């Protein structure tokens, strides 16, 4: 197994969120917590081509992503600053880099078969609507038909393509893989948990260790299971005050590493 670096994304701001569209584009949300500014970036996963960089909207802070569908990003704003409640829907086209429509009377629920399912909040209930993704026009009024909404939501979840993703889990000391992993990395100063993932004939793992020169270090390793040998390694962060979990995952045949708080590295995995 070989790892070929495809993309290095580097930002002046902290990476807040990563999302991959069904068209293999990586959406990267970054935030500057001091100036309270949010930026959105988009790159093609397999070419590294930048589609847009540090894009902002009229609302410079209290805005986030609900979901994506094909080459569309569905945004929300917040009902009140510093509060989690969402407000409104706006749909952004990645290719034209324009807002297709925006409506503050709806709240987003989910996307199914290319339609946005949204609702208007009443005092003790909700009225649901199916909206056209391109225009925001009402396709269907579902009222309070929660049975149909739950059925459609289940279908929407099945359309997400989660089978393309693999995320690490915590390596238990009782796991059958624990001895093999620890004997391969030969690390005596591990702090916290080891996160690991079985990928084909390899283990991918991330862990923290205390070092004399670089303080607490977060490292990524790939280990050949049969040979019990390290085949790839990368330092993800140094001099950490807090442990940083969730530093890698795989998508299709790509390894995605989060380096520090401002970088993303993407490697093509060749078996």
C-alpha cells in the first residue's frame, strides 16, 4: 500500500467543518474566532482544483451549513447570535457561486430525491413543505403528516452514501488488534486513547504521546497488518495543551488528515 499526496489545504483561520459533496468536492468551513468571521472554501478532491476560496456572505458570522446535494450547499443562519437555533434557508450553487434563493420563513429538515423538506414552526406543532431545490417554490404541502415525513427522512438517510466513509474508533486494550498495533508503533509514552481503523490489509491510527522536544505530539501511522510494519507516518500536531481527537478518516480511496487546526492533507491510497 502506498500513499500519494494529492492536496494540501492551508488556511489562516481555524478549520471548523469538512463536508464532501456527492460530486467529490470538499467543502471546508473556517472561522476566525477573534474577528468572528466565517469563510467557506471548496476544492475538487481528486484534482486539488480550487473552486472558491474564503467566500463570505452578507452574514459574516452567524451562518452555517445544513447539508449539500450534488453541487448545491444549503445554508442556515441563526435565530440569535451565540444560540444554536437555526433560521431560514439559502441555497448556494457551487458552480456559479451564487445564491439561488433565500427564504427566512422556513427551517430546514432534510433533502430527499433532490427536494428540500422544510417546516414552519407553529406554537406546538410544525407544518411541513417540499421545496424545489433550484427555486425554493413549494412542490407539496404536507401539513402535520409526521408519518410521511419520518418515512421520507429514513429514505433520505439511505441516500447519503455513508458506505463511502470510514471513521476510526477507540482501540480497546481487550481488542484482538491491540497487541499488534502497540508492538508495531513501539511507543511507550502514549497519553489518552489510540484511535484506529482497519483499512483493507492495514491499520490506520492516530494517538498522542509525550516527547521531550515537541511536548505532546499527535501522530498518524499506517501499519501493514501481515508484516506488522509501519508503512506510512505523519506528525499531525505538536506542543498540544489538549488532546485532539478526530484527526483522520477515509473517503473512497482517499485518506484525509487534519493537521493542526488550519491544514488538511489528502492522500490517494494505492493498494
